[in-house]
C-alpha cells in the first residue's frame, strides 16, 4: 500500500477512532463515517477496563457447567430472554464448540498477541492527546467470597499467567487495607498491579476525534448501508449519498454484519447488551478498579463518580433495555460495598459486538481487495482498540509481523 491512499473507516467508536488515528499517522487520507457522534455509543458506556492479559475466552469447559442455568436466570450475569432463544441457538452451538480445551488455548494465544502492551499503548496515545490524566494505573482488584469460589476461576488465572499476567493473591486483611469500604463477605482477592482503566471513556474518544480533526481527517455523519467495489476502488453509500475510497475498514461494531453480508460473508455477530449505572454521589471512593468476580461486576472510579458495569444479555439490536436488569447492578454492588449509595443512578445500555469464539474479526477480507475488518471485540473493545489500529495500519503497509498477528482473526475462520 502506498502512503496517501484514500481510506474510509466505517464506524467512529473507539476501535474506529484508533484505526483512523493510526492510518492518519501513517500518512493516509482518512474519512471516518458514523451516524452518531464519535465514541457516543458502546464506547462511551463500557467499564473503562484496560485488561491486557484478559486472554481467556468466554466459552471455557468450566463456564459451560453453569452457563445454561445462568442463561435461564433473569438475575444472573449472563441471560437470554425467552424471545431470543431461537435466534441465538446457532450462535450458542458455535460458542459450545469454541470451549474445547485445545480451542481455548489457541484463542488465548491469539488474544495474547493482540492485547499485549495495550495499557502502555493507551498511555502513549493519551499522552499524545494531552489527556494523560484519563489513564489510571493503580491496578485492578478482583474479589471472591471464599476460597471455593476462587477455585472455580483458578484455571483461567493460570492460563492468563502463562501469557504474562502478574497477579498477587491476597486475603481479607490486605483487601481491607487496599479498599476499606469492601464488605466482610469478600475475603479472597486477586490483585493485578499492571492493569488499569480509563476514567472517562467518552472524553477519551472525544479527544481522539478532536485530534483527528486537527490532522485533517474528514468526519462524516452518515450510516453506511452499502459497499460496492469497482475499478477505482470502493463506493460507499448511505442510500442517498456516495463516497469513493481505495480501501475500506469496517469498524461498525455490532452493526458490521450487514456490510459483510453484502460481500457474501455470514458473520456470526451478536450483540452483548451491556448495562451500567453511573453514581454521581456514591458515598464512598475507591482507589482501584474493583471487580466482584462472582457477580461479574466491574466497579470503576470515574471522573464523575462510580460506574457499575457488567451483565451480559443476548437480545438483539432492536429490543428495549431492561430497567430491571440495569438496576440489578446496584443490588450486586452493595453486596460488596455495603455503604454504597445507589440512589438516582444514570442508567445506560449499549451493544457490545461479540463473536462466539470471543475473538474479533480483523484484517483483509479474502477475494475483496481493499476491504478490511476491525470489529467484534466483545468486552475488550477499549482494551484492544489501540493495538488494533496499529496492527491494521502495519498490515496494510505489508509488515510481516503485523500480518502474522492478525492472521488468527481472519473472517475466513467462519
């Protein structure tokens, strides 16, 4: 690829923004398309976690022992409403297939290559944006009620350690010293000193968008509905207007599927409907990002208070949010932080793009010269976004190491 090519990036979430940023730094003319303001959708509402060694897929032999009972329980961290069971069944069959031990190890190796150094990558980008204060590196604190509960996750922790995670197992006195507001029901902890979080994901995305504008990147408010290839490259259309580009990168998150279907690819992409509560006056302050591991709940110190984020609900892109599911987050959080004030929360729901093997779709689309993918990061979109942008730009330039790193994420695995 020659420098100065016209490249269209479809989607201005954090993955699209980081991809556009890397391509613009490489000297290409970039146009960024999204019907919504940059970073305003799923990228604004995540837990803020930067989890560089979160290499274990959702589907593991251990989780399958409890997953289906959880899916039927509307109060569990993982749920499928009755109306969506028939729709999700083919996806679930692929999810089960991805849980084989040899598959889990292969997925972990691939994710390790993608996520390695991601905390440092975001630290570097934030510094370039003049927003270093957004990156918090005090570490993550994962908590369990007891040793038996911790033991259920031991295999996952061991696999993460194989891929370079540094962890410290801690007991109740250390938990109290680190976070005095954690209640007595949580007596076992795992501290991850090298992981971190972003204290305002929306402001981070907005800072990236502002810098891209300064770099003469064109931001177009449009929902791209069609991609057509021709002799001069690609034509993008929102149904009324058209734009030309020599290359296209699809970064449209949970809305990427129809753009690839038009090219003959049936990608098993689903929305993990994630919820959060933002508490402006929580009645306590945390020094670390706290994870109630048994409840799959992240509690994050944000610029504006505390954010309670978690819960996975498969229910598609069109059904209304469930306030009942959202408010459960407050109930779960109080189990770990009894003094927490959850009154008057700001409630949010967003669509995390998720593939059954917990791996995104990255890299060139076979037999479609100039068409590239960067979507489907699930709950690791923020973490993986900086490296995704760098790898896409490097692979487009033909760098062998970047092409090798992206190879396991190819769309042709489906």
